C-alpha cells in the first residue's frame, strides 16, 4: 500500500478538562479527497489545525511525507505545501481583495507589486472572481468571500516551488451558504484538484450532506475523540453502523448524544 502523504499516530488533544481527541490514528493519501465528519465539538477542526501545524497535539506524532514533524507553526517547514481555508473566510476587513489574496507575497517575498497583482488576478480568475481585486470583503456575498479565501490559500511564490500547496484543508467551506452557493463552492473544490491541478490532495471538514457526497472520496467519522467509522460515499447507504445511520438521518434517537 502507498505511503500516506500525511499520517497522525495516537494523536490526543485536550482543552482544559475537555479531551477533544483521544489517540486518533488518521491517514491521508496523495490524490484523495478525505471528508472528516461527525457531530459538533468532536475535534474535526482541531485535527485540521494539527495537520496544518497551527496547533500542537498533547500526545502522538504527525508525519508529513514520511517525515516526523518536530516543530510547530514557524518552527519547521513541511516537505510539502499545506494550505488552509478557514470556516469564516478569515479575511482582513481593512484590506482589499487584492491585498488579502496577495498578503503572503506582500509580506514574505521580494516580488514587485505589479507582479503580485498579476498573480492575484490569476488566482481570482481560477475561483471565478476576475476583476474584483479593488473591492473590500464587506462588499462581497458570503459565497464570494469563501472563494476569495480559496484564492488566498492557493497563492504561492513562483520563486519558491515549496510554497505551492500540495494539500488543501477546508474547514466547513459551505457553512452558512444557501444551496446554490454551496454547489458553486463544492464544484470549485473538485475543480481545483481535478481540472486545474492546484492541489493533489485535500481534506474537508463539513456537516453538510451535499458537500460530503459531492466532494469526498473517503469519509472518516469522528465521535467522542475517536475515529468510529471509515468508508466511501457509497458505503453510507449500506453500512450497519448506528452512528452513521443516525448522523445522516438527523434522528435525535441513537448512540449520538444530543446536547441540550
């Protein structure tokens, strides 16, 4: 079997007395689209932040392309590029779209401003937002802000090939969007991997049924800090796992505890 591109071994994480992850094992393989699903508060976004190097686990190990990660955030560079799209887009309200998308290059490259603008326009065109670089986030719809955050996540310095994201991490990319806007985002996620070849691999955290079914090749179900089920989209209909049956039916009766 192929070596995982990213692997978590025995990863645990707590916040105060609340244990979020409990010795989680997880693998992401090159070329796949992985959906991490489960009820709210089960550590899905925490896993993405650990993969991205934004958060250190309390225990366990993280391997990126077979190399054990020994530092976090700015301590060490991963052998592959990892980009992240945050749930609320996380754009700077005081900056234009162009300044948001080009932020990395403006801050950490020696490229001339005109070249950065060209690269920004190229990325905006990839996400279907050509010609809006002079607007501010407040002037955009929710779906447009999401796509701007995609453009920022795939921005890379052409003078440094290691900046190119091989893996994209999406945290609830369709949360709060209407069904049509969600479809646009779902199609874009697939298009960036398959048609445009921006990234080879992605992992997505989502609760939305259509997003799971339209963007995932493989699914990992997380509950009570552990991986409880793995399968494909087609396995959803045939599985006997009661957690999966309850989750996709939306029933309040079953092994998933309803809070409140």
